[in-house]
């Protein structure tokens, strides 16, 4: 693969538009996801763009500091809503990305580490108590955005040898264990949620659902456990846990005229009937579609030394990239729901692929994202669904090097 200069030029342009927190939003941030401590929509997330650029010599550390100061303005939260995407762990992730191998921000990182450890241990205690009680999990217990897969991603990158890292991985292994006989419907996995995909009870989902996605489902657990097997630490029975997840995903893998795909989720009724309607194929996004699930499968294939699984995942991504009807489903530009997430995932997969044709699709996908950006009517600056995330994906294609800050760890792509 070669760098794509026009992608880097567009990333530079977008970064310049987002250089000042006071002018990045067309209007004052409305709160919610744009809260400064939010990795998804606030200053903590936008800081990652400038952190990556500073590491590469294309931006300044003064800009980084301005955005991090904005993110830290106000009392940091380590409350029940804190996770990788919100509060002290989100700012810890950004500061750790900025620090790299240097001594930057070490005093602040120590405080944020302590807060993140507290959040993680509290969540682990609740999760183990829930399993002991025989209850079904909430998605926010284990997912990447609010749960222990996200916190585990932080700890694995920040201090892989810390006991809490092994504790999180051990919990995720336990999550994959079969349910005891008589505990819910037979054949449902340990991560089967009793709620709707929005995380709330619903009469439309009387038996809950099983979530395949990277944002809220088991693909995040698969990716994190696979990364731990590849890079350490390998906790007991992690390989068996990866194999259990893969067996479930293999069982539900679908095929159509485009190629293989996985559902975003299945209902209890679908589990009983053993049928998923072809119309339920999700768009190829990071959160629920091929961009997330295929990368998780590729990582699993690498971790298990399973060339057939790795090839199958790469084939699923390739056939998607070659299908205009699939690409047309991505009407947004961002990392979560849009073309930027597919582009970053496809680049990660191409760098590890044995299928060389994957790399050949990247210039066309880059051009597609650039065209979408030129026609945007609303220019949200945020990381997860806005300009900052698109700029980071374009920066990756423009340099053709793994992110020096490791920013896409928050997507569990690496």
C-alpha cells in the first residue's frame, strides 16, 4: 500500500478547522455527547486528532494542550456513567495517547489512572455478582462504550502487566461460559442480554437479544481477548473463550449474493427458529456491521493461528468493499455509523491481510469519504460521528502508517 497524498491534505484542512475549541462548533456545544469529558463527542475525543498529528509532526503540542485543558475543565466524573467513552477513563485514554513514551502529563495520568482503576474494580465486582446471581447481563456491563471491554482496552494499552488488566480479561472469559442448565432458554450464550438493543426492556424483545456488534456486542470482547492472545497477557482459558465466541458467530454467519455477513443482533424468536431474514443484513458500519465484525474475526483468526478464519474475514470485507449497494448504505461520514469507520477498519485489515486485493480497494473508499465530506450540510466536529474521526481515518490513509498515538484502540481495531 502507498500513502494517499490527497487524503492527508484533506485531513490537514479538517484539522485546521478544528484547531480552536471556541470555534470548532458552529454553535455552543449542546451538552450530552458534546460534554467535554466525552470521547465520543466532546473535547476529549477531538483532542485525539491533534494528538496524532503532533506525534507525526503535522500539528503542535500547544493545540493538543488547549484541547486537553478544555476536556479537563470542570470536575471529572468517575460515577456510574464513567467508561472508556465518558469521564475520567476517557480523559485518561486521551492523556495516555498524548504521553506515548514521553514524560508528558504523568502527574495527571496518575490521578486519572487511580480513578479509572476504581471505576473498573467497581464494575468488575458488580459483574461477578450478577453472574453469581444467575441474571442476564446488560450490554453496558461488557461493551466497549460503557462497559468492561472498553475499560479493558484502556488497561491493555496503558499497563498490560497490571493485575486489573488480567482481572478484566478473566471476567470476559467468564462472560463467555455457557449458562447453567435451566438458566434462561437453552442454547443461549452467557452474554445474551434480557433487554432490547437500545439497552432497555421492551415488549418487542420479550426474550432479549444476542448482540454481535463491536459497539455494544460480543465482537468487542472477541477483539480484546484476541489482542490479549496476540500481544499478552494471555489469561487462563482466553483461547477457549475466543473459540466459543467464534463458534457462535460461525453458527449465525449468513451468505448472500454479495458475500458473507453477520447479523447486528438476533432475537430470541430468531434463535428458536434458527433463521435470520436476509433483509436484516446491517449496513457495513463499525458499530454493528462488517467494519467491526470482520476485523474482530480477523484478529481471532490471527490469535488462534487459524488461516481459514482469517481468510474468511478478509473475504467478507473485500466483497463488501466491492459492492456499491453496500457502500451506498453508509450515508454518514463518521467512525461509528459511516464511511470513516469502514475505511479505518479496512486499512487495519489490509495491513494484516493475505488477500492483497483489499489494499486495492482503499483509494476508492478514500475518494468516497472525501466526496461525502465535501457535500456535508452539517459539520459536527466530534470524534465518533463527526469531522475529527473522519480526519483521523484520512490521516491514516494519507500516511499509510499505524497511528502513533494508538487512537483507534478506542474502536478495538488494534
